[in-house]
């Protein structure tokens, strides 16, 4: 990734997710690879751990679980988070949608269409997707889809009560 691409991608991330999100997603010193469309527009940004984001035609990022993990580490709770209970854990991990009645907390700044991380109360990432309701409405509604989950993180492993950061430190 050249300097010009990096600056542009970091600006878009800061605009979409908040200050310092760009540096968390696309550190200047990391060798990230950009896949482009046939017209030359950036389409996907990939790190060693896999795809971080897709840069959609409308100029916004869609997150992968790897990208969401980077953001969760950089953004204060509750920014861009939707917290669900244990009942939802296996379903969200499989990539199933999150329904309002299972939402325990949500970033009040979330608007419909925003990219969010679906997490447990201990901030363990379960999935990523697009908010269908405003953050405050997710708590008020008893029915309906709160988050269209685009990617679940997969089945839980033994000892999965640990947070993602604790698992990284242990490995």
C-alpha cells in the first residue's frame, strides 16, 4: 500500500468509525495489500491475518472479523458495538442475524446502515454486520432485526470465555 492510498483509507475510516480508527485499521508501518477494481478503485484491504475491509461503491467500509477486532481494540466501549446475551452467542457466531429482543446494550450513536461489531458483555467478538435500527431503538423494540450479520466468527472453542485480547496474549 502506498502512502497516498494509506492516507485516503485512514481518512475514510476516521470519518466512518471515529478518530484514530484509521490508524487502528491501517497502521502506516504495516504492509497491507490493496485489491482494486478494474477501474483502479480500492476494493479490499488485506493483511496477513486476512481481509480487513471491503471498500464499497458508496464509499464506506464493510468490516471483516479481523477488521472489527482491530477497531474494538482502538475504540472505547460502546463505540460501534451491539452487546448481546449468551442466548444469541451461537447464532451470531454462525452468521445469523441479531434480533432486537436479544440486545442488552448498544452504542447510542449507531444509525441504521452503520457497520457494527456484535459482541458479548466481555467484548468478545461474535460477528460483524450492518445495523438495521438506531442504537437506542435496538433497546426499545421487542421484535425485529437489529443487525444484519454479514460475518460470524465461527464456533466457540474451549476456553472461549476469554476475551479476544486475552487469547492473543496467551498465544
